[in-house]
C-alpha cells in the first residue's frame, strides 16, 4: 500500500502482520488481538484483520486462516472465497470447529509473546 509512491506506515504494519502470521505453526491458531499486541499496537486488532484481508494475492502464502477473533470465532471466513474454505483449511490441520467456533481454541492457541518472546 503506497500513497503517491511513498511507503506508508500501514504498509509497514501490514508487512509485520504477514511476517508474524507466517510463523503460526501448522495446526495452531492465534487471534487478531494477539498479533496486534505482539506488534506493540494492542488496540489495532481490526487493522490486523484488514492486513490479512489484503494478503490473498501475496507472492508468498500467508496462512491467514489461522487467525481468528479472541473467542475463537471464524469472523474472517467470508474473505476466503466462500463460507467454508477457512473452516475446511482449519479442519485439515486438526482444529475442531462447530458453528463457526473453534472448540479446542485454548488448546490450539498460539501466543506470539510466549512463543516468539
């Protein structure tokens, strides 16, 4: 994202979101807020969501399906082409989902602070 050919702060933030998201291990999930807090922007969970919504055409895949809301709900599922793609990707990784909610959320939660330091 650039404005008038100059790099913007949003672009830097989006890039940092992508780098953290790429570190989420297979079979684990995190929240928009956990990424925002790790990046020092605790009140920017929504901005993390915007960044992940914009990543679908990135040259290096970003596993955005592994990022959900703080309650383990698949709130971003409508950004994956159809309403079941995000759920299916998570199920393929061993995540248990019912009614758009991750049932084993606490068990599968990946906290960037404790994992990355």
